[in-house]
C-alpha cells in the first residue's frame, strides 16, 4: 500500500470512481458525491468507460477474472493521475477503494513483468474515499448540511478496518446543523452483508443484520448514515421487512440535504374505558 499523495496546492480536478452498485442501483448517491465535491470548487470528471474494479471476483477466489478487470481499471484511471489530468480519484465506497488501494497490490504480486504493480501503487496513492478526501485533503467538515432529526452511524467493515477511516465521517456528521447525534450499540460490528457472504451464509448474514437493526431501533434514530451502499442495501432490506421507521442512507445524500425526516407514527389513543356497571343495572 503506497503512502497517500501529498498536495502542494489544493486539488482542483478529480475523477469519480462511481462503483458498480452506485452506477446500477443508486445513481443518486453518485450525483450527491459530485454535488459535494463541486460545492468545494472541485471539477469532477467521469471516465465513462469505467467498469467493475474486480472486487466480487477477487472475493470469490476468481483471481484470473479479477486481474482482467483490475488491469482495465488501472488502464483507465492511472493515466489520468500520472499525466496530471486529474489530481486524485474519489469514490463513495470504502470497499471499492480498499480493493483498488490494498488488494490490487496483492493481486498483481506475481505480475511484475507487466508493470501493473508499479502503476497500481501510483494510482493507490491518489485514490481516496469520499469522506477521507473531504476531511483529510480538502480540510472540510461543515458542508452546509441540515437535518432536523436523530442521526446515528454504522461503520462499514472495509472503511473502518482496511482504510482506518472513522474520524472523517463522524466529523462531517457532527457538523450537520440541527441533527441530534445518537450512539449506536455495536456501531463497529459487521451488518452481515459481506457481498457473497450474504448469499453463501444467508442464515448467519440475516442474524447479524437483525442484531444491527435491533440496535438501530434501540437508538431511536431517524436515519443511520453509512459510507457504502452495499451495507445500506442489506440494512434497509431488514428494516423494511421489520416495518421499522428508521432507514439507512449514504452519507453523501445526507450531506447534500436530500434526506428528510420521516414522521413518527402517532401513538394510538387509548380505548375508552366503560364505567363500572352497578349491580342494579344487571338485567
């Protein structure tokens, strides 16, 4: 893993690595990420030829297939960084950033003759997860967000354990106006998704997810913010099936004020209590 790039001057242009799930299922998260960056004066370019980074194949043990996708990813993004056409690559996903900045080095470990390992190091040094880029590179925490409700935070596994990113999303959430931050028991525990883990070990995955949703219910939060749409999908599926009011949202959507507070269900009025009948009233 290469050391992160140090910027002599504030970066002005970045390439958006949007990730498969955002592109296919949650384009609004990608657009929120772009809006966040543009608000800070960053020009965002989007390489339209980008495809999967190879993480699903890699996690499933299909190294040969993953290498094909990884080479394509490097061929698309690395020249942009090396030539200076962009200052950095930014993605709204800790898991995909982990793949390209950590596991590409492992994937290309025996591919030195191709030069991809060295190119991967160049790309890794300039690739940032969205909250990491906002806080650590741009020095921004208050982005003008407002949410008049209760917010809690789920720490996604790759983001926390592989990238060591936790302070940055908390700093951004703490600056959200009107929001009441509430703690989440077991916030750093896996939600149970884990990509193919949820398919191959559905029972365990569901049990882990239900533990997470019980903690969300106990927090009384209106929303649980997180930094990966994969965890968001898993948690929201369980919250929906349990008819819970809270929902999981990507932090980018919360920070651009796209999230509204859902009304709390009204407490049912107690049923009227009939006055006690006197014995004289018995027929």
